């Protein structure tokens, strides 16, 4: 079973979100970010470790107040008009205004050993 998109979730909840919130595409690298105690990693969907490539993102992940966390998202760099530039992830131009690499989180998969996801687990009857 596939994961619902944010727009599918909004419809399920009876919400109407503007395109700016759920329809904007990010042209970046799909990565799973994981922190377990003091170990952090950024891994691509084909299993390549990109942890050393993004030290500023690793530090931000390490600074989160959780003993363990697994996030699904996209690493991207944006130009002066805030358009994501896929090619700049490999080679950053020297004379262009750009953001540092940014990690856009799509899903919280696990937090402190507890699986997360959509829909949230139903409470068991007592």
C-alpha cells in the first residue's frame, strides 16, 4: 500500500489547501535522514550514504531533541528566485546567489523508537 500525499491527507480531513502548500515540486535528492543517539545519516533511496556531503544538515539533525528519529524528505538548493536547482547539488556555481542545502521533510517515519505515519494508529479499546 502506498503512502498518502499531503493533498490526499487534506482531502481526507475535509481541508482545502492552496496549491502553494501541497503542490509545489522540489527538484532535489530524495533522502532518509536518521538519528540514533549520537549517530546520524542521510541515505538516498538507492542506499548511497550522503552524510559527509551535507555536514550542516547532519548538525541540524544531531541537534534535534530526540534520542532517535527517522525522516523522509528531499535535499535541495534554491536560487535567488527560490527555485530548486537539482544540478547545484553536485556542483555549486561560484558566482550565483543560493541557499545552503536544505532538507524538506515530507514524513516523520519514527520518533524515539515509535513508528509514525498516516493514518495515526488507532487507540485500542480498554
